C-alpha cells in the first residue's frame, strides 16, 4: 500500500519553530514524574469520563466518550521507552482518540523497566487484551499505541489474529535500532536520540534478543495482520520504524512532513495532530465492524 504524505502547513511550521526554541533551553533527561506531567498537558477529550479499573489483572484507566458504542473497545498502550509513562498520564491523549472513534478506550498500566524487564510489558498487554474479551465480554477490541506502546500494539496485533484493526502512532518497532533514519534524522529530531533509545532498550531487554518479535514487532510474522493505520512525522529518528511497515505489513502509513515524535499528542499546538487523530478515529470507527 503506498504511503500517504501530508505537507507541513504554515501554522504548523511556526508551531514547530516555537517548539524547537522551547526544547533548546531544556535538555534534561525526563524523570517519571516530569514525563507524566508533560503528557498530562494534552487537553481532555470533550465529554470523556475516566474510571480506574483492572482488566486481566492489569491496572489501567478507562476513557469513556459520550454514548460509546456497545461491545467495542480500544486497548491503548502508552509510550515512554518501556521505562516511563502511566495510564493516568495518558488518559487525556487516549480520550482524544476515544471520543473521535466513539469507542471506550482502556489504557493499560503495564509494568515498567528496569524493575520489570522484558517480557513483562508484553505479558501485561496480552493479559489486558484477553481480559477485555473474557472478563468483560467485549466483542471487538481494537489495539492502539504510541512509541514503545505502538511497538507493543503491533506485536499484539501479530499474535492476536482476532483483533479487528490497529492504530500506531510513531511506533518503536525495532529495538535493534537498524533503521537508517536513526542517523539520517538525528539532527532533525528535537525529542529523541540514539542514546535515549539505547538506554530504554537496555533497561527493558536486560541482555535479551532485541529481535524477539515480542519486543521488536518488525521481526515478527505479519502475514495475518488486520488493517493497520500508522502515523509518523518526518522529523523523528524512528521514521523508518513506521515506513518499513508499508512493505512488510501492508500498513496504511501516513507520513506527516516536519512533524516530531508522537505529534498527535500535541493536539492543542498542531493542525496535523488534530487531522491525524481525526483520521485515526474514523479508521477505528469504520474498522471495528468489518
């Protein structure tokens, strides 16, 4: 399936310039607390209610839009390089997707490394997915995620053939860091670096094979994948982790010019963020009934 390219709008060009200036003054490595504070700046989805719960033994947060479709759910897997992030922090971002799809989303609070190394995150996402069907009777569970969570989502999609569809936002699908964009986009990416990714992979894998498909979905079998929509920016070193899914998985890959890593999270700043979330929501809404 050919990639779909989206040009950079004048408004987003100005917003991106402002973001680069802001980031240039602060290069401190994020802590779990500071990362969560940043993620929580995403505006809440209109009318979305939140409820803490456990599904399949995994804690998390429900994001329930007005009049959600019955028998349908989104399992949302958050980013953070396997060492950062929480369901509570990502509830507004997942809620933005839920309200556009009209489908309730469960954000899984999977265990983080280094306290819980590979395959803990994979096991939690698998258990949460199974729990949605076996405990709650959800008939159709779409899977979505960003960054490291996007990689987990793709791995789960490859393993769970009954999932109707998936949405991946700047997914990290290759912990071996073999993509050419890791170097080619190093000066253009304002958020990520090879060193940061290496640290996340090292803490998570603890010496395990980075090409294990449960950790790096790029190396898994993708012959029976359901429909998958991907959104990625050209200003990120993980660009190749997405664009390679075009040929390998037949994914519907949207490439957004000049956008940074997981740009849809910046829904208040970028037109492209709102447009990408609109596309993702429509895709989820249409795909869950196929």
